[in-house]
């Protein structure tokens, strides 16, 4: 378990807003020094300034962590500044809500590259350093309850989160097999009050929405965004959700949920899978 937060060197991707920023603030309040990594450099710097006001030796890095080379740049920058890394938080994530037939190819690639590849690339860059330090280190991969269950709609988002959870499980088992002093946890919150409905603003240039793409300017697409906002507005408070991470770190816990709301579904899902029948539906259980 990781409890030595005082002067810990922490890296948080997607750290300029939402869950990532709240996690970064949580570490800063506990005495950690934090590198805020985000695709929005100005927002990352503003977040780092908030952390410095709390006494953290915080700084910002502008990067698109879905790109391997930029993850390498993040690692080099962190090592130059901190000299080591104790905690890696992979929070960067996006959503796309269309169905399997109508979602544009670039949205599938954008969601997978951000939600899965960024975790993979960052761990690939930071794990060797964590091993070499021979000190206890922690990786926290922020996924979603969507990585443990499935519902009707948003197949790109749900399947990418399932992939991210499976990746975390594989790395956890690898660390145990190596007897490495590196712990891995996966945070799978339900709906949380964030700005995730504005996910399009986080698109890198290669996935930008163009004026000549009518799909993104339809009433149907606007309804997807509005529905996402409705779900988030009725979700858990972000501070409450993130607090569950710090409580779980004291209990050597791999799966971290922010609410017991889905526990019955997870249990029923295991039964359905064991009986090899059909995917269980959340809405039939409530």
C-alpha cells in the first residue's frame, strides 16, 4: 500500500481539470510534489499554481499522452525536475457516445488512443524507473465503472474502458510475479460531476472536428452531449469520488469504486458469465 504522501513525487495526466485535478489537489494537500500533465498547457499551469499555493513543488507539462514520443518527453521532464517518481496517475480520458454503426472512425481511434494507449505508453516509460529506484511506487489508472460493466450505447467508450481495466490487471499481475515493489490500482467511478460532456474540447488536431463534417453538427449529436451532461450533473461529487482513492490506498486495494451502487450488478454479472447465458442488464436489476 502507498501511504507516504509527504514529499512523494507524483505525476498526474489529464490533471488540469475534473477528476485528474482533484486527485492532484488531494496529493498536494497531503504534502506531495506534483507534475500536472495535460493537453491544455495554460490550464495545466493554472492547476499547478493552485498546488504551489498549498506548498507543493508543482509544475505543468503540456503533452498529448496518447502519443508515445510525448510520453517520453513527460518522463524526461519529470526526471529532470524531480529525479524520481513515486506515484503515476493515468487520468487522461475522453468519451464518444454514438452507436457501433454511426460513430466516425476517427472517434474510435481517439477514444482508444486516449483511454488505453495513454495508460500503456506512460507505464511503458515510467515502470523501468520505478523498478530501478527500489522504493515503493504506486500506479493509479483512472478508468470508469464502464470498464467493469456494459450498457446499451457508447460502445467505443465502454470497450475502451474494459481494455484499460484489463491492461491494469495484467500489469498488476506482472508486478506481483516479479516481486516488484510497485503497486497498481484501478479507479472505476460511476458518473461524477465533471465537464466530461465537453470532451470534444480535448481533441488533438489530428482528431479535430471540421466544419465539413456534418455528423458533429446534427441534432442527434447534440442530444448525445446533452444526455451525457444530464448523467454527469446527477453524478457523485468529484471530491467525494476522489476521496475514495486515498482511502483505498491505505487498504492495498486494486479495484476502487466511489459508490456501492453497482455492487449488485457486478455480483449478478459474475453469475451470468459463469452460467454462460447473456450479459446482465443494469436496468433490469433496478
